[in-house]
């Protein structure tokens, strides 16, 4: 779909040939704005949704259209198994879009800051497209994730002695200095990740709540974007409530909502590394989505996530990482017997 890029900070506009995801004049985050109404047929595979992505020369790689399965424990709960994606997390949905754009713009190298999952995904798809990757990894990234990134044989890993926010700043500096294409929690990834909203809403009816883990809130704000587009297309009438989950030890958006103020950086104190983001890039968009859908943010403790991880392993034989199981802990905390038909996103088998 034809599009322009608009800065969410200063409103500057750029054509689709602008080959960055950050505004040249104010360093703000850009958003994709389509030239006309987006329209697609009824999708039954990921690439059926290409019409709601920014135009590019996409190679139809294996990604998305993951299982949406009834929970064995709760009648009113559906689980979206995002660890079915090739690198084990929903990040692949965004990476296939973002890396295709980097290739289209003629880049030979991409840069990314990550706590692990996004880096693995970026390294994996870059390799397929014949592009090198440089990964700035936060101090809390676990060894298995680093091993996964290394397994692609396509990455230079730079360890940053800090959290995700420090790694992100280092990646931006590197990209500014070298001209490497900056990937990560930016506009093209958000477009790919909104595909999950399309999949869920086309696969099941009568969804009241969708529970989404929040790190940088790219997935969360992507969900809202997908729902808005579907409503415009007449595919849905009412929007489900979007319920975010943050770790109790790192909940900048929940704190901002509680205190009716802007989000402020908090030092992450959680072992759920995938959602240990002290200053979420898309916090404003997440707050807008929460207000517009009547949603909220639930805090879950590391102990609650650990218990959920253990129980899920016992009943399903699968180890899902703490951030990836947070939405199930949030469902329980909200009161499973609320009777609301709910989808919980499970992602990240990379532990
Ligand atoms: C398993 C998992 N869950 C949740 C998140 C948070 O997603 P986002 O940064 O889009 O909010 C991540 C991000 O890395 C993740 O890997």
C-alpha cells in the first residue's frame, strides 16, 4: 500500500523513499500513514495481509498465522501461540516487513538494540536477505538468546553495560555514525506486528479482551492500529478491550496511568527480560489505545510469571519465557471467572 511517513513528534512528513525510521528534524518516531483506505480480502495466511503493509518487494517467507487454541483450563480463554513463529516470538512479523524495507533501500547492514528476541529475529531475516546485522544487546539478555543470535552466523554482537534503554541509545549512535539501517521498535515493525490483530479477529468471533505483554509497546500499539483498520474496513463493529501486561518491577505505563502523567523512565527490576523496558518508545500510543478501548494495564510479579511458566510446562510440555507467559498470569489476576471471552498472547520460547 502507498504511504508517507509522519513524525509523531513534530508532524514532519516524508515520502516512502525516506530511508530512515526516525525524524531528521526532531529525532521523533515516525508513523506510516497510508494514502488511501486499506483493504484486503479475508486472510487465511500471513501474506494475504500484504495489502495492509507498506509497499515493498516482499519475499513470502514463513511467518505468522500461528495457532489460536482453546485453553485446557478455562472455557473463556484462547491462547495465541506466537512461539510457533520461526524464531520463537512474534518479533518475526515485524522483522519480515522491516528487513524487506532495508533491502529495498539498498542497505548491506542493519543495526538493532534488543533484550534478545528481536535481535534473533532481525539476525535471522537479515541473513535470508543477505544483509549483515549489528546487535546491541542489553546486560540482562540471557545466554540462550545470545546463543540463538550467534547461531545465525550473521551478526556482530555488541554487549552494552546497561538496560534496554542504554542499548537503544548505543544502537542509534552507531547507526548515525556509520549509516547502518536502524531497525527495532519503529514504524515498519509496528506495521508487521498489527497482523496479529487481523489474524485473531478473523479466526474467532465475540472476543471481549485481548491481553498483550508490553515492553516498548510496539505490539500493543500495532494491535490498536490493526483494530482501527479493521473497523474502518467494516470487518469488526466493536473493538475488544486491549489489556496490557507489565512486570511489577518495570511498569512505566501502569505508573503513568495511575498517576495521570506522562511516562517516566524506571530502572527495570524484573527477570522477565523481554518486557524489561524502562521507557517504552510507544507509550503515548499505548495510552491512547487503552483509553479508546476501555482497557487497562495489569502488573504481574516475577513470582506470578514463574508459577505460570511452571504450570504451563507441566500441562503443555513447553517452556515459555517469563515475558512470554505474562499475559496468562494477567488473565488469572484479572479473575478468570469474569466470563469475558479473552485472548492471551503467549510468545517467546527462548529461555
Ligand atoms: C516474548 C516477548 N513478549 C513481549 C515483548 C514486548 O513487546 P513490545 O516491545 O512490542 O511491547 C517482547 C519484546 O521483546 C517479547 O520478546
